[in-house]
C-alpha cells in the first residue's frame, strides 16, 4: 500500500465524494479514484458503496477507517522522531482559515519564529515549492472544515479557526473576538449608519458563504439570525469571495464579513462602491482561536512552547 492511497481513502471517507476529496488533496478526481481502487485491490474488499452522486463506507470500510487513520498518525510520528534524532526538525505546520484577521496570523507566525530556539526566522507557504528550505513555519490557508480533520490526522500541528470546536481530542486557546460588519452597496440606505442591529436587517436578504466551510461557527450565526426572526438568508453553494462581492454589488443583498483588514473575506469589499457598517456590540461576535491535537503536542514540545507564549500574551476574557 502507498501512503497516498491511505490518505485518499480517509479523505474520500470524510467527504463522501471523490470530487470534493480531490480538491482537498490538490488532485484531480481520476488519481483519487485510482488510489481507492488500488487500495481495495490490495485489501481484497470493497471499501465504498458507490451511489450516483456520493460514496458511503461499506462495513469493511468502516472497520478499516480508524486503523488507517492510526497508521497515518504513526507514520507522522515516525517522520518526526527520525528528523528530531538527526537534528533536522521539520517546520511547524500552521493552518489558517481564510477569514482569520491577518494581524492574528502574523502574531502566531512571529511567536513561532521568536520562541523556537536555534532555527532561522523565515517562513514559507506550503504551496510555494521554490521557497527557502529550513523555515520555521509551513503556512496553509483552508476552510475550518478541512483544518480540523488535518489536525486529527497529524497533517497539521496548529490551526487558526473560528470557535467553537467540539472535538474532545483538540485543545483550544481563544485569541481574539471581533464584531462582524454588514457589507452593502455604498448607496444603500443603511450605509450612512454608524452601527446596525440585526433587527435593522429583518426585511433584507442576507447572503452567506457555505455553512460546511466553518460548520459550528456558521450554524451559530444562522441560529442567531433565526432568533431575531430573520427569514431571508441565502447560502452560497461555493466559497467564492469575488462572486459574493459582485452579487452584493449588483443587488440589494447584504452579507456579513470582517473589516477590510481582517483578511481576504473583508478585502473584497475595500472598493469604494461598498460600505461596511459594524454590527452593534453583542449582536454577533466571532471568536478566533488556536487549536491543536493533544496527541501531537505530546510528541512535539514545540507546540506547548508556542501555546504557552501566546497564552501569556493574550489578555484574559
């Protein structure tokens, strides 16, 4: 069996769909399907029941899944132990949601660079193959729905995601809470307001990004909208920030986002044709936190060192 086959199996099992799994693995669907077929051939069993639009695990697949996850974690542990013994520690792998404010991401990266002794202070993006070797941080940006399973599989060491997180195997350090803004056309009648309450939006259509990208945080947001009687919520099928901005520009729809300095989700509304008006305090506060696996921290003391420094410099809430 090849490691790629095992990773393909776990990802398809989590997604229930070859196409979505291929996106996560940065592959096309064909090699993912071939990997699954090859693994089934090696094991001598069918791992999935193949439907028209989705895949479901067979009984054999359900039995194999936790063991293959454990095998992938063991391989990661072996990789780390070997490099530590050779004095070649790998970079810490940090994942971040696209919606994380940039200053929070920079703070975590700076902490890693400042408090891990004996390594050069350089970072590289995981998708930049020509970046210099020997950096302290491999930084990747993905939805929270992909970052949390990657932590569990041992493919990431730390992740910045929106809270809450309900996985008991993960530890959480809250870092920052911030108010959402209502994004609209600059000529909207609400654009001149200094702040808005959710009740002010009750008769307006609100466009939201897909729930699956940040399931718990987005579900909390939708529950809050329902509490105030807001029945006009439209959820996009895909995560496309440019499409989101263009839709708001062409229509009277509103959306909820961060400030223009909060990351890509806010920056798409930096054009003067848009206005961003903050929600009143307490209406909907989003919280961002650093998350890590207890199992990974137990074998890599660098994670605890970074978390301790960030905890000491984070004001109590």
